[in-house]
C-alpha cells in the first residue's frame, strides 16, 4: 500500500481514509482488511476507493472489501450506495461481466463414494457445459424467448423445464431482478448472447466438484439449514456470468456514458468511472439493459446446473432428485440494484453497486428464502482452483455497516503473464492431480494463469470478513474436480 | 512484433501497446494483438474472409469499435482471424477492414483467453513523432 498519513484504524480489520485525503471526497472510504492484507493491497485500491467517494449522491462510505484489487473505475471488491434521486449509476461499478456470480448445489453423496468417479464426472460435465473461447451452448431459443430470459431469468427456466420448483426462490432476487428493459439492449449484445446460455466462458470462471472439509466445519448447526450435514459431503460450485451478452451491454454503455457526463456536468478522475444520474435517460437505459444481462446470467448458471444434475444422474445411475441435488443458493457479485437500507437513522431506497462484492443479508430479511430466513443469506466465496472456497452466512452487522455486503473471492496478486512464467499449465495440472484435484481446462495457458499462487490467501480474506462481523464462516469446501473455462 | 504485452498494467487482465508508422498499420497491429490473446495465430489458417465497415465519431472510438467488432464476430460467427487489412477514411471517422481467418476448431487451434471487452482504461490513439501508438487494456 502507499503511505497514507490520514488513514485511521477503526477496528482490528476496518480502516478509514477521511474526506480530507482528496479534494472532492463526499464521504470517507472504508477498507476491510487485516494489517497484512492492507499492506499487500496495490496502490490502485486506495486511489480507486477514494475516487468512488467523490461520486455524486454517494451515501455514508465508499467500501473496499478484503479481497480488493485494482479494477476499471471501481476497484474489484468495491461497494458504493447512492441515493436513487440525487445519485449516479456507473457501468464501471458493475463491471463488464454483469452478474458474474456463484452458485452452490449440494448432493447427498460423500467423498468416498465419489472419489473413483471424479474423472468420469469432470470429463462428462466438460462435454455438457461448453467452456473456452467463443463457445456456444446447446440450447437453441428464439429471439422472443431470449427476451423472456432477459426479463425473467430463472423464472423463465422454471417455466421451460430447465429448473426445479424450488430453484428460483434459492437465487438472489428470486431468480430475476425487476426492471429489465430489452428495448435498451443492442443488436450486437443480443447476437452475442442468444446462443450462450449454458456456457461457462473463460478467464477465472470455473465449475468445481468440492468436498466439505471436516477440519474447517465451523458451524454445523448453521450448515444444516443449507442441507450440509456430513463431513466429506460433496457439493458443486459454479462461477460464471452473463457471457458475451453482458460484456457487450457493458461495452455499449461505457461508450454512451463516456459521452453523457459532459451533459450532466459530471467530471470523474478516471474515464472508466464514467457515470450518469440514475434518474437520467442514460441512467435508466443502462439500468434496464444491465438488469437484462443480470437475468441472463442467472439463467446461464441455471442451465449449467441442469447439465451438472444430468451428469451426476448418469454417472451414479440415480435421479438427481434422489441425489438431493438442490440449489443451496446463487449470489451475484457484479451488479447494481435498488435496495432498501437503514443508515444513520434514515430508511432509504438506495442503488447499491457491488463489484467483486457479495450481498450478505442478515437474519430476518424478507429477500432471503423462507428456509434460511432465521439464519441469514448464504454467502458463497470462491477461492482459487487450488485453495478451495467457503460458504458463509450474511449478518445483521453487514446490514448495519456495509449495506449488507461482503467480499467475493480471493483477489489476484500476480499478473497473468507472471503466473505463466512461474508455472506451465500441464505441470500445474499434474501437480494438482497429485494433490487429489482432477482438472480439465479448455486452455493450458489459461490454466497456468489461474494458479493458486496468483491469488491472495482466501482464508485470510474470509477471516477478515468474519472478524468484521459482516459475514460468518459456515464451512470450507476443498476442490476435488475442476473445470476451467 | 508490431505490439507488445504490458504485464504490469492490469493484474487480472491483459494490456498491450501497439505502434506503426500509419493509422492503418496501428489498427492492424492492434487487431493482431487482440487475436493473439485469444488464439495462437500460428495454428490458424486464412480460409475465411470477412469484411466489415465501421463508423464512429472520432479516431479513438473508431479503434474501440473495430477491436470490439473482432470480439463480437468471435462470439456470433465463431471466427478468429490472423490477417487484417484496414483502410481508414481521410476524415478518420470510418474504416473498411478485410479480416482473414477461420471458424474456431477446438482440436487444431491453440486457444487462449476469451476476451470479454475492450476497456477505456488508458485507451486512446496518440501520435509520437512520426509514429502512431495506442495502449489497450482488454478485460479477460
């Protein structure tokens, strides 16, 4: 981190940069990190989180979570809430991969039953779930059906035999965000997206078969609510987003906003922080299109999960229902949404941007599915493909402190080029197999770029959020099979 | 090499710098760099030709839209390219490009990273002496 005289420690894992740090800051910037994580954060995080604090209509604080690193405009791991009347919306606060997110499904299988079949499962899922550069899915839908996907996400899947009855209610926002406006989506975006449902993509996206780690089974009582009851229980995690569809919506509106700011008299410190009033035409248009992409991402992960159910059913010669392959939850970590929050004694409707950050709603919130409402919303934090992942739960303190938000993953510390210099894909694949993780990748170069050493220590990130009280550890999940896009 | 990758610019993504003694050369070099991120061009053949025409408000946006088009065509037509021939109009507000490559073949092509988008970070065309240069950061 750069030297910042004015940074003050609020608690052992919360730091604050005051508004006096930079001209134009309207609110302080808060960073969630242990001293070790804070010292290791790149200078871009501090520059960018304080830039966020300058955006019109921001309320209370700009936030950087423990996994924060430099991003475009907003840091990855950035959270900012804006007044819906006086505040802005920024495509840079969502990212190009709109509603990139995590999905976790459980099984009633234990690792000893699955161990000898991991290779068969991974190879089959690799065939059923296309991954890599420019892939198309197997689902063919008409343009009007694609518009329904944009509007109704997982609900559309449920009406078209692509989801189980209780799937939509176990997805953030009930499987679709309201307010989609397909008329604001470009022809190019539609063309990119229409054949991509059920595809994993590339980069850091993955599909992983994981096992409950008995040594890090932190809260067995909470885990029961989510159907995790056994040590060595097998679960499946999916990490991906809205594919080329969302990427194009992001590109289209970044260009629109780049030109629109002058009209609204807004100047920003970074071109990627382009924004417009949420109440403006550009703001409304982007929100309508962004919601379409978010709903497509929910549907994309849903179609993938149907394929995963099919693969398990085929390999274990049982119905997926008999294998109890229910959805534990599906959370966004790149999105802007209108939510109601209480802060500083005020109840207000806010536009909450979470970019590389996860919603972490606490017990009792009406947006949490009924079976979980007493304990809080499941929070799924994906680690690197070597280190494993975590299931946590949202807390009341997150509602009080961070507009119900927490971290999303481990965060990169090494460039893609540097990672490839350190290890070759084939060598990494062999080493992971020796450690009991069977990996299949669409690209060997891409595999090397996603090596565990290129990421922060996820345990330290999760520990920080737990100590801050904005999400609570439930269980760690270690990978045994991985498909990398 | 008409372009070079900049490993320290974007930790999670890929940045490159391209240059040429002409605007057309700069656009062609930038297009080659985008292709190189997605596939080893040595494994591609020049079997399919696609022609595109692009209009924009200025030279910066013309390059942004041209590079975005390569990414769009990869998703929509499943085509990757290894050769680019670009003609930029005198007012620098439109271009015609001929792109040669072939449909994605997952067995024969050495595929790399799927590019999500061209970002605006550091983006822009600049002239340094007699050379045209650009820095481009791609979201991966």
